């Protein structure tokens, strides 16, 4: 299979914070992407990291460590509408996206 | 608003039938992609195109072909459908910089092959 890994499912409480991890192994790297996909809907782009560090965008932040092959998506002040699958993907040396299987996030009241 | 439209949300076909999945985007994007999405697996790239009349094989092109006669339309063809092609098919497009990973997806076509 592809050498990118993320948890299958996570559960969190409304109003809390959750961190979704993604690890990858590749010799050629051109960025790390996060997408959100609600059930039965199209994936939508959330974030892009190509340099190490944290990128913040409202309630969502994404972190990258290239040396560790590691990224996470941080969701703050969770809302019920954040229940969705979160897809991690890295761009390889051929500029193609390699996708993780997705993390299904369940938000409980 | 950016829009990628897939012709059919749900299809049921029989083994051996020819299947056409159509995708149209209204953003004047150069790049278009066909993926399939299966439970427990990441999106897998079937074919992509960076220009009209141009096509490139992705990771799993076997059993599929594509057509891009116009910039806005990218069709996926299953010449002879088989049960292992039962899946969700997602079309996507992106701007001219082929290095961009920001894709715009259609809502998907769920194909069942009996």
C-alpha cells in the first residue's frame, strides 16, 4: 500500500480540541495537504504545508515536520458540523498526490 | 463559485457493460483527474489530463480509458465493467500550475457493477 498513515477513526466532544496525526515516508516531497470530506460529499481543500511549522487558519491549524515525516491537523472549539473524514495527502517528486485512507472524526455533544 | 459536476450520482450496471462517467468543470481549469475511493484505502489516481486531448495514466489505469475532447469535460470510460470496479469515482480539477495540490472535486459517482 501507500506509505502514508493516519488513524481510522477518532471521537471528540463538542467545544474541545482534537489533533489528527498523519505520518508518511517518501524520498521526494513537495508539500502536505489536508482535505475535509463530509459523508456523501466532495472532499474540500483545507490546508497546505511545504515548510516546517504551523499554519493557522481560523479554528483549524496544520503542522509539518519534514525531518520526521509527520503532520497534524488541529481543530479547536469543535462544532457538530466538524464531523467528517479528514484526508491527508503528500505530493511526491512527480507532483502527484499520495493519499491516506482518511480519519473519520465523530463529534459528540 | 467553483463547480465540478459529475453526470450521475448513482449507477448500477451489469458485468460486461460499457460505462461512461462524465465530468464537467466551469472554472477554465487546465488539469483534470479521475480517482476512485474505496473504504480503507486512500484516493487512487486512475487517469489525469493537463490539457485538451492529452491524457496520462495514473496508478491504476487498467480497465479504464479517458477522453478529453474539450477543456471543460473529462470522461472516464469502463469498456467492460467488472464487479471489482464497484466503487465511488471522484473527478477533480485544478489550475494551470500542475504542481498545485489544491484540487476541486465533484460530488462523486457511486457505481455498482452486478
